[in-house]
């Protein structure tokens, strides 16, 4: 009887095999027709965002993606290749097949010359082979082709922001015309060539960004959609004021990154700026409070100290270098961002814009343990900061302003400008709705800060995207720029996290095994 029962169970198992195979085939056929992915990670970083899906759907003709990747890449680069392949399958699905891609091993297929002509060059990486670490020549680049246009990612070193890179490349080559961004020069602003190169290069993925200087009689060209004013220190002439004013009146978007306090960290001193920019900016609701923000959540600074004959470097907290963790999640500029550095920032005062009937939204704030240091300033990192200096929480570090402004020149262009007024475009006294962004710090977007902190690069690009209303890609760029420092966790909490990561997975497997074993024992008894 036992033998007969065993035979019946075996026959039943064999009969189930074709049923299981049939189910697998049906599921795969359905998967070809309906693309579905379940992603339970924070921010769904392994699935395309809605913005990227829209980019894929908007492809109107064939886009070819050539992935020049060496086979058998060593870790972690092999995982990057798999991630990239998975992402491109999604792009292809949402593009309706108009995006096509192919993997090419330039070395194995003898196509190195083709790869290098396309802009992908070999790099040397460490590879563990034959029980030793060796340098290996590999290719890890991507080329996007559309009609006669080409965009290249020369090397994929990590998956950070890879989705943004892909969507930006597709958008750039499939767009008929890219928006123009002007970086104002000529009033002591940060140099576009020397201090803003990294930011301009990043903007180049989606915009035509270039320096721009005003001349008497010249206006800001109609083709420019956004003007960036970064750290002016010299006064602005009446004519330049008028040109910017009329740009805003015609709906032009402006970002103002202004330092109300001029800081000399080498001499540990600071003085208020003396230019006429603050008075001009008040016409558009932009006003900053006197003082510099102090925050207990801040970046650290290296200080050289001497003890006897020994000089050593000490890393100390410096409250004059606030780090923003509190962002307005209702505003896309700061969505999902944390840990943006704002060195020597002055708080934004929203009361002026509010009194003008403008709509303001704070981008981010200082922490609950922050305050404002007012003049005279003393900037020594080794000074004692008293607790009562951190009793003015949640200072506004940056804000947006949306308004249909009145012109700062209600009677027309300045008569003393020395310009033939008859040759100018018609004056506009009441403006079209416009968008402005104001931050009381110009250093946060300079090359040094952007290179050091990815969150600074992200917020700089997000501001430009929001101003030019290219808001969809903000959600892509910000998804993996998240800081979760363990210094906010107690020592006991850190130990708990450490041991949970070490022992948690194996204990979970053992627990599941015991549960299954008990279930089988009960089944046999029954």
C-alpha cells in the first residue's frame, strides 16, 4: 500500500510538471505584452521615474544606444552593466520599441577604433585574477544616436544619477532647440570660466549655458529664458538695472545668489557688502536679513593648531557653515534632498515679497538649533559658541518668488543712460508673471562646493530646472541624493544596526527553516 501511495504521489508530481511549464510560458508571453516591475526600494531607485517614462514615450523616431562594454567586467563594474541593461529594457518598453540598444565588446569584437571614434576610451581597473590583483583594460561607455546627433557617456563608473544621465542624453538629442541660460558677468560676479565651470558643464546636458555681459543700449535677448546672478560685489549701473528689469517684465526667470556679507575666512573677518544691489533687488521682493546663520548642523573645517613644538590638524564643527536638512517637500527644488552646504549664508526675509502680494515658498531652512550672528563678526573656528546663540530656529536659507511685478522704472528707461531711447523696444511698466529664486549665499554653487557635495550640484540644477519649468527631471536627479548620516544615531543605535546587518540575515534563514521543518512534521502526523 505504501508503495502504491508513493507511485501515485510520483505520478501526480510528474503530471504537475507540464502544468508548471505551461504557467511559466503563459507568464512570459504576458510579460512581453505588459511590462510590469515591482520595486520596494526607497524612492524606487531601481525603476524608471514618471519623468523618464515620459521622456521615453516622447521619442518620435528611432534612437540607437550603443553600449561599449567589456565582457567579464570585474566587480563592481559588472553590476553596473547589469543595472544599465535593466534600465534600458524599461526605456525600450516605454518608448514602444523606438529606443534600441546593443552591447558591443570593443576588444573581443575588434571594434576599439569604432568605440574611440564615438568618444568612448579604455580605462584601467583593478581585477582579481589568478589569485592576484592585476590592472585590466576595459571599456564602459555609452553612445546615444538620433538622426545626425550624438551624446556620449564616456565611462559609467557608478549607478548614481545614471537614470538622469540617460534621460538627459535622450532629451538633448531629440529636442529641436535647447533653452538658453545666461550667467551674468561684469559686476564682480563669480567667474563663469574659473568658478562656475562645473555647474555650467552640468547644465549643458539640457541647456545652452554661457556667460553674458550687458552693454549700454543692449537688452537681454529674447532667446534667453533664465538669468543667473551669482555673487555680484560691484554696484550695478542704471542701464543694467533697466535691462534686467525689462527682462523680468517680459516673463524672464532670474536666480539671485547674493552674499550680503563679504567674508574673508583667511583673516577670520567679515563686513557687509556696500554695493547698490540690495536696493535694486527690493523692487522684486528680494531682501535678506542682516547677519550670518549659525547652525549646530554644519560642515566641519580643518584647523591647524600648535602644542609646544608640534603642529597638527584638528577637524572641528564650524556653525558658520550650515548644512540644510529641512526642505520644502511641496516644492520640487528641494524634493528628496538632504545635506546641502550653505557657507556663510544670510537668512531670506519673506515679509517684503509677501507685502507686495507675491507668492513665496521657502526652499529650505536651518535646523531647530540655529541662530543669526550679527555684526561685528568674528569668524574664528576655535571660538566658543554659546547656547543662547542658537535660539532663532528655522531661518529661511532660500526662497522662490512668483509674481507679476511692477517695473522699477515706471516712467521708462533712465534718461541719463546715454542711450538713444528711440531705438529701444517698447517699455513695459507692468510685468508678465515671472519666477525668481533668491539665496543669501553665492558660494554654495561654486565649483569647489558642487564638486565636494553632490547635493549642492543637485540643488543648483534643480533651481535652474524649476525656473525654466523643466521640472520633470528634478524628480530623477534627486532620487538618490540622500544623506543618512549615522552621527545622528546614538552609539548604542549604531551597534544595534551593525549587529543586525551581520547576524540578522542568517538568523532569518534559520528561523524560516525551523518554521518549514515544524510544518512538515505536523503534516506527517496528520
